[in-house]
C-alpha cells in the first residue's frame, strides 16, 4: 500500500470561511478532523451497517452505477473515497486482466476494513490502494479513464476543490461517475424517510455500531448537501460536459455521469 500523506496546506487557509459538518458550522480544519474521526469510528462496522440501514439497496445502487459507467477492458480507474472498495470490486470485474483500479481514500481504517473482502474477490489482483486526499491528489493530470466516487463527495470539506481535482486527473473525454445521497421526490416518502433517518438511524447506530453521533451526522450531511440541480451546475461550471443524472429509489440516491 502506498501512503501519500494528505497535504492541504493552502497558503490562504486562515481566510477560509466556515463549512458544514452536518448541521454544525465548523472551520475547514475542524471538518477535516471530524470527518476523519467519523470514519475512524465506523470503519469496522461500515459494510454491515450500510447493508442494514439501506436494507441492502446500496448494493443495487452500486451495481447500477457501474452499469451506467460501462467500464471497458484495459481502463485505468480511480475509485476516489473508495473506502471499503465495493465500487472498485464491481468495476474491476469489467476491465479485464489489462485494466487496473486504484482505491484512494484519506482514511486508512476504511481501506483496512475493506481489504479482506477485496482479497477474497477473484479480481483482487487488479486493485491497488493509495491513502490520499481527493482535495489534492498525488496523481498527474490526464491519468485516468474514469473516476468513481461512491457516497464520498458529501464529506469533502471543499467540494469544488475536490471536483476540480477529479476533473484534473481524468483523461480528456474520461468519465466521472458519482453516486451520492439525495432527497426523495414524493412528499409522503420524504416524510417517512425523515422519520427513518432522524429517529431510527441514530438509534440503530447507537445500538449496533456503538455511535449515535456518527449516524446523526449521516442524515444531516445529506440534508445540507447541494440538490442534484445545483450539483449539476457546479459540475458544468468546473468544465464537465454531458452530465447525466439518474434518481434511484424515489431519489434517495442519485447517479451522476459526466465527461471531461
Ligand atoms: C461513505 S464512505 C464511502 C465508501 C465507499 N465509496 C462506498 O461507496 O461504500 C466515504 C469515504 O470517503 C472518504 N473520504 C472523505 N473525504 C475524503 C477526501 N477528502 N479524500 C479521500 N477520501 C475521503 C472517507 O474516508 C470514507 O471512506
């Protein structure tokens, strides 16, 4: 495993304004720390809690995301914020023996938690790990055929900086596949979802993962994240083209596919 020490040393850091960590307004440095602590605290239980709280839907969403990306044999793919590696394993199945995937995540514990699952998979030899920050990748410009991010950009401290980095490391015409939570479109479903995510999720987090705090941040971070329309505008302003948006399960999650 290559370790790239995250380096966010912005010269103008002290002038950065506060950012959201769920419903809290915090400094960018605090958010960096809180996100790190959040994933440190849930890494060991991440996969099982994901399946439990999404009632298994996250597997379907991830499969659909990779079908939408349609990776081709020989591709070099970056799974940014790859965590425990679900998207990487699904994509690795499609790129053949000549393709490769790099899982890049800022959190070592998340990648460690996913390693046994990846090593058991028949495509393990196509996947490498790099610890690194998506807001300042250690990769050259125009390197990857595709970048995937599953449920990661919501945690960025500087969303546009991270998206610009993804754009930078993609080859011209390279594809960006983003899977992220959004909001249900039906009012009835939205009310049910609020109940589920603000009452049941924190309680389940407390009972089954030993952390109420982490599973309070999760629904809050979804509520404060830009809407699909806003995110599409941000992607286009950065330079992405042909942005496609697909809603999943009444809009609980969304797939975005864009080209450099
Ligand atoms: C909700 S998990 C998603 C994991 C995996 N992609 C999935 O779909 O199951 C979000 C991941 O993003 C990572 N992350 C958050 N901010 C990051 C950053 N700036 N650079 C790289 N990884 C980051 C976290 O460490 C965590 O592993």
